[in-house]
């Protein structure tokens, strides 16, 4: 894929960032590791699979059932039975762990941490294949893992929604990595299918993956490319077929996911009752929260001071203020076909989410739905970073990680101290 690789004009320019001594770098890295583990350890220790719908669904599969036995939060209630309304693949990821230790001994956060190591390796390898410099790659990997909503999702992946994001990101990275590696269409199709069976909107990655496969140099002649595309579409289509059969088996309708059977309450219940799952009326709220909403901390009454309860805005912080480095993607230097396919996938996912009744609530300093396209966008970010002085893109990444530290580590710590 030489014609579409990331360019590295900054490689010959030397380091433009501020010089840091090696001991200081090591100390900063050690502190970051301690903070990350500090956000994960309480949830690894205290959050069992009992609160995760996917762990219960895995147990149901082991019992030969499609419904779960308990009425938990966000279940779909249909004919007196309780169903998990979300796509089923994350339950298959948990299935061996549930089979070995049961629901109560399954630790989704530990599994998410292991998947994160895999994601870091796959993303690093993909960036290297695309020509990203050794100076930039670690920063881009850190930006994705720690400077976006991904960190939040790993931290609270004991909950069903967040674990689904971690699994879908992993599958999407594997699909992308294969596209820029050996380019085996069947594997890419299965990875995309698995991602879509975790988060449906990742299906919009199809145009980008198809174009990346078409450009892969392992399939030089046209006949090989066409056959590879056919296998890609067939395997991803088989996964879609599994989902349709799964829906029909539960609700008697292939296109009924069961989402409408959730007993919503509060503003979500009112939205659903008046406007349904998708409606243009949701666009202004979602658009403002996605691009304009600032970092918002709320202090508790009556004094609105600390010590006291402090909490984050559960609707999240916009990409503009939480992860400004993502706009480096606008400077990406890719050739037109691949670049256009990337933006088509990103834009389609974005538009889909803007019309949805929920913007990702509950979330802190993040928009978790952006993780459905961020694995593609981060590649464009890496390309764009090579056209900007290091001090600027490094500052943007450090700022994003720092804000996540405040939201995910600092605020909970202050609440504990203030009790």
C-alpha cells in the first residue's frame, strides 16, 4: 500500500518538542501507569460479572437459552421473558470465562485490559505499516487509549455498554490491521462482522475496509482483488445473517433487536414515547454535545463547594474540548480513494449517531459513540500530526490525557477525600 501510506516529512526535521531528561520522562511514565492502574484496580477487584448483561447472556448460551433469568437494568421484556437487546458477540467473548468460573467470578475489566494490550499492539503495527515514524506512533497509541473515551470504557467495562465498545474497537482494529497487512478478505469480513455484532454502527466501516482491501498490494491483479472483495462481503454478510436469525429466534422479526422493549424512564422514556429511536429532533442536542460542550464539573448544593460531592456532566464533553488532537485528521495526506472512503465511513457513523435518541449518556469527559469510528480516524490523525510541529500535537495529546486523568481519577479521588 505504498501509494497510500502515511507521509513522514517531519522525520528529517528532528525533534521540535521541548527537551525532557530521561529520568523525568521515566518518572512521568511511571506516574501515568500508577494513575491508570489506580482507575482500573477498584473495578477489577469489586466489579464482578453479575452486573454485566453479557455475562448473563453467556450463561444463557451455555444453558441453551436466548433469554436470561434475571430482570436487570436495560433488559428487554418480551412475553414475560428477559432478553439482552444489545448485539451478542461480547457475550461470546465472555463465554469461556463464564464457563470456567461462572458469572460471579468473571471480571470484564480484566478482560478489557487484556484486549487493550492487543489493541495497542495492533494499532502500533498498523501505523508502522502505514509509514508512521517511531517518534509519532507511541504518542498516537497513547492518544487513542488514554486521550479519548476508550479509557473510560475500559475502566467501567463491568457495565454492558462499555464492554461492548472495548470489544468492537478490538474487532475493528483487527480488521484494519489485516487490511494493511496480508489483506485476507474473509478475515476482514469476520472481524467487521464481529465488530457490528458488538456495536451495530461499526458496519459503516465497510467502505473504508473495502477500499483498503482493494489497494492492498498482496492482491495485485484485478481478478484476485475482486475475489477477495467477494469473500470480504460474504463473510461480513454471514455475520449479519446470524444477527437476523438471532433476532427472529427471540422476537419473531429479523429486524427487531428488542431495543424498543426496554422499559425506559425519565427523559429517555419521554423521548422514546414521543419521537422513537431515531428522529431529527435529536440532532441539535447531539451536535452541540459532540462539538461544543465544554468540560463540565458540578458541585453539590447547598454551598456548591468542596469538600462535598462533585460529579461530571453525564452527557460528556465534546471532542473539541476533550480530545482536540482528533482534528489533526483534517491535515491527513492520503491519496483520494482511500481518504474519501475513510471520511465516508466516519461521516456515515457520525450522522447515524446524531439522529439517535441517546448521545451516549452516561459518560464522563467523552463521547463513547465516537469509538465506533475513532479506530479509522486515529489513522488520519497520525498522518496529520506529521504536518504539524511536534510541540503542538504533543501538547494536544498531553492535554487530552490530563483532562481524562482529572475526570476519571481526580474527581473520584476528591470525592473520597471529601467524605
